[in-house]
C-alpha cells in the first residue's frame, strides 16, 4: 500500500524554504507527501504563501495572524485576511492562538486578536488551525 500523506503545517513562505520551493516539494513527493498546507502567519506571509500556492498545484494555504504578530494587527488587518481567505487555495484559518511563554505580543492584545480571528474563521467558514494548546501552558511547539 502506498502512503499518501498531507503535510498540514509547513512554512514554505519562510527562509530558507522559500528559496527552494520546487526542491522542497520534490523531496516531499519522494517522501510520500501528496499535498502541503503552508501557513502564513501574518498578512505579508499569507500573500507570499498564496503566491507559492499559485505556482504549485499541490500547495494549499492556511492564513492567520500568529500570536507573536498580534501586536502588529491594525484596524484593516482582518478585512485583508477576509479578502485573502476568498482565494480558492485557502483551506484553513490559522495559525492563531495564544503564546504566553514568549509573550512577543502583550497578552491582552493576543487575547483580543485571537477572539477576533475566531469570529472571522467562523464567518468565512474555514477550519481553524491554531497554535498548540501547549502554548497556553507555556511550551512552544511552533515549527
Ligand atoms: Zn507554524
């Protein structure tokens, strides 16, 4: 039986992978991976992720604002994310959540941004893809 795997959490839009998207995907195929969901963690990364998805048939995208980037959310951010979510290759909303270990954004801001994004994900009917619950306990499992 041939394995058919989906990598549900990659960051093809980040360095160094973005420099070798084709090579990364070829090696993934050799390992039995039939599709990759790359996760844009703020607006510009989401846009880069969509550019990659447009180039490669087997790449899909999850978009969202990571808790580390919550401090950078402005009034129009969620509207941009909603617009990007209409792209046909966006299959999930995330990664979102809370990171009270590193606290790269203030906790109160993270909480507000997380709640607002949960509402947006519900509105646009995308499956949530969020940071592990371990983040809330203080561990970071971000890949
Ligand atoms: Zn990640």
